[in-house]
C-alpha cells in the first residue's frame, strides 16, 4: 500500500497559511524579516537548520550562498500550540527543518510542486490544497536536509506567496485547505493509491464548486460518482469525512476554470483516465 503512513500528517503543512492572526487550529508560523513585494523569488528556511543542514537544503534548491541576494528569505518556525486537532506534536518533532522555495511564474502557467526528502505528502497533495488556498502561477519546491515529514514547509510557501503578491488568505480558506490536505492523506491510506486519491479530490472538488453544491447529500453524490468514474472503492467513514471537508471547500471563493488551470497536471491525469470535466 502506497504511503500507508500518510494519515493525518499532511494536514499540518497548510495550517498557518499567511494570515496575520492565526486560528487555534493552525500549526506553525512563518516570520518575515521585512515586508517587501519587490521580489518574485522567495525561500523559507526552517529555523532550526544547522549550518551544514542549511547547505544541504541550498544544494537541493540548486543555489549557492551568493545566489541568496536574489531571493527574499523567510524563517519558518514550529509552534506546536497551533496543532489543534490535526496531529500529536510528538509526531511533528521539535525542530523546524523543512524549507521551501517559491518562484513566481508567468500568468497562466499554473502551480507546480516538487519535493525532495519529504516523506509524507506527494506533490499532487500539496498542489490540490495550495490551489484551494489561492496560490497561482508558481514553482514550489519543498525540501529537507534529510528525510523529514515537512510539517512546516507549506507555512513558508504561503507566507512567501502572500508577501510576494500582497494577498491574504482568510481563516476559513486556510482551514478548508488544511482539511483538504488531511483528507487526501487519509484517503490515500484508505484506498492504497495516492494518485487516485489526488484525482478523486480534484474531480469531486470541481463538481462541488462548479455545481455550487452545499448540502451534504448532494456533495456525497458528487464524491461517490467521482469515485465510481475512477474505479475507487472508498470506505463509508472516509466518504463522510470527505463530505465534511468539501462543505468547507464549497465556501471558498475559487474560480473553477482557474482551479483546473492551476492544478493542470492533476486534471490532465483525470482526462487520461477518461474523465473530462470540461464537459
């Protein structure tokens, strides 16, 4: 079973997505040295990286110390009081080591995520939740100095994007995106296939938003029909969790066409599977 250790971990990555005051369910914070929107390249370094570990992270990013002058840098900290109901702090660890690079790309290029030394979440899981949170047109790389969960990296990604664009993300949107990431991780474990889990979440989300579904019974039908189209058998308890999550997503202000464009790689996989959501 692929990623059978995913359960619940991934949700933490999105929890402190860029708002000035963080809600009780958030997990981490990203501290910016100074406000500056003149950069289109940001790096968020884990606060607890040693000198040698930071060098490994920079090697993964493909940059040298002299290259840093071309990037705005952000410090990511682990603040366990924001873990809320998502996961035990013992799973996260006490050190903020995961780091992320965010580079703004041309309009219409979409969101593209790659990972290195990140154990729990796939790039598609990041992409789905980041797009729900409002990220647009960016190359994102999440990395660690060695194999780690990456629990604080997305905090930096969202803070970097927020400062870069001047856009804030509401608490409700942040909560929905976090819930989505957790639900995708749980679903991947339940069905034993992370790719199918990513595609199911993307397909169901498109239906919920495009049809403006808000009632539990309607959202459940959208999820079950998407699962049937993808040939996935989803346990009933997981369906219930997905319905609850999608109810939150249904309230997020996301343009459906933009959603499919920003997460293009995932929706192209759906087309390859015979599901064309453009119809």
